[in-house]
């Protein structure tokens, strides 16, 4: 599965626009309602938009090893505030403190291994597809898999309590993002762009209230 350079460039611009607008929407919701889950989710989505900005820059040929290292760290770290936002829905101080402590420890280890390991050029034909050192994969997984488990578990718990169908889109969106990471490791790098688009659409369906457009 291969994408031509122009398709990658267009895709990264579209992803950046979609993620930035959704991030702005969640930030607006936080400022209006002052709910902590919206605050954390908006932070996570803004970090996701920043990772899309890196991908767009890479697609247009602006790549350096420090930028590649920052991108690899960011794509794992951004799952933490999203998972933290989900945890706020449980109102468990003990669970929140335990997760923050775990996330801080694993993030520090990921920072160390990411920025002390030579990653080389991870961009091939404008696509992020180079091999990643095992140590970075290990500590990225230590961050992303627990975060994704929390996001999906809390969304599922909330759905069974409230029967809000939008939560199903959030679950599917997060699972789609997770499958993109698995496909990346399995050497199907271009697929990450397809799963990223599908995941963004699902998160739009889960988070965005399209009724506000009809009422405006």
C-alpha cells in the first residue's frame, strides 16, 4: 500500500485542518462549561494537531532528526491528556493520582530513550515509514496501550450508563488509531494515514454537536 507524494501532502493538510478545528471546538466547550474532561481532551487534541503539523512538514521535505524525535515522543504522549480527561468522568482521586504517577514515570523514560537514540530519517517518499528503535517502541507502547485501554473502557462504561450513541464513535475512533500504530509496526506505514483519517472522522462524530450548525 503506497501513496504518491502529492496525495500525502494533501492528506496531511486535511488532517491538520480537521484536528485543529476539533481541538478548537473542545477548547470552546471547556471555556463555556469549565468541565475538566473538556480541558484535558482539548490539550490532547491540540497535541494531536501538532503531530499533524509535523507530518505535513515532513511531507513537504522539512525533516531533521530532532524533529523526528519530537514527533515520535509527541505521538505517544498525546494519549495521556486524552486518557486523563476520560478518568475525570470516574471522579476517582486515587485512580487519577496513580495514572498521573505512572504516566510521569513512563514519559520521562520515553523522553530519555527518544532523545538519546539516533532515529535517523523516518520519512520515506514523504511518508513517516522508517524503522523505529526498539527502546522507543517499547516505552511508547507503555504509554499508549494503557491510555487507549482507559479511554475505551471509560467510554464503554459511560455508554452503558447513559446510552449515548456518540460514545460509540469515540470508542471506534480510538480503536482505529490503535490499529494504525499496530499496522505501522507491522511495516504497513502508509496505512497510518488511512486509519488517521477514519479515526478523525469518528472522533468528529463522537465529540462534535452538528446540531449547533443547524441552530446557528
